[in-house]
C-alpha cells in the first residue's frame, strides 16, 4: 500500500510546490486548505503522516493537532512562519513530532518527512546504511534495497549509488564519478558513465525517478 500523507496548507501556490516535490519522491499527498478540511480528512482516511501549517483558517494547526491527538498517534509535522522558541515548544506540546520554519528547503521537508515515516515504522537506518526515499544501501555488506526488497547491483553500480547517496541533493559530475568509481586508470569516455547510470536506474525500478540527469554536468539524487 502506498504511503499516504495529508498536507494542510492554506497557501495554494506553496501547497502545489510541496506536492510536486513529494510526488517526485514517490510519495502520495492529499492536499487540504484549512483546519476544518484537515480534521474532516483525518477522520475519514488513515494517513501515515500529517503535515500542518500552523496559521490556517477555521482551526489553526495547533488546534487541529490537539484534536487529532485525542484519537490518533499519527506523526505530525508542523510548517510555520513563527520561528520563536516558544512557538516551537507550543507545537511540540500540542503533539507535533517535528517542526519546520518558513521559508524552508523543499528537499529538507521531504527528507524530514521520510525520516519521520521511517521512525514511525521502526525502519531507522543503521550505522553503515545510507538512504533516500525507498532506497537503502548497506555500505558494509554492499547490499541495496528498494522498498525493503533486495536489488542486485554490479560493483560499479553500487559505487555510483553510494556516491549519489552521500552527495544527495548535490550534482555529481561525470568526472567525479569516473575518479571515484573507475579511478585514474579509466580508459573510455563519459558515455560509459551514462550507460552504468542507465543500468542502475533500470534495476531501481520506481525509485529510479530519484536520480536526475543534470544536462552537461552529471547526475543528482533527489
């Protein structure tokens, strides 16, 4: 079953941008635009995570969270323009699991949401594990997983994935991939990198959407 996220944000333009980033990460988001809609949606559907704007019409995010907490322990992440310490403490007292102040980085929001979802499912990353979205790589055992299922990668594909995971959110040039994966004795051209990335993406299935080509430069995860 797909992960279901409720997003309550009254700024429709911001809500649309958030949806784009979550959809790119393979996460399903149901948007609502005020506190009353949020409470109705939470009562009608079972969500894995609820993201609440604090300042909303009808009921603010704090009140929505308090009412949800009477019935459910679903993880709640607050979005707010109020950055004072007391505002954060008030959010936690209302029952929030985490708190993000506007303006925020969209990749950071997605990463926070993914971390909360992993914790709620008991899927915390181990000491030698790297993860993004549904991808997990065990750097000690050299094993890769997508949605908990093993993915059989060749050594160079594993090395490419590890570098992209370590640099997630940043573009990794083809030259750097060559240096890190093939080394100084590499005899070929940049198309070899593209072929290996294409093979890696094919094996990752739906998680391949996380690896983006950056025209003329290289690749970025996230």
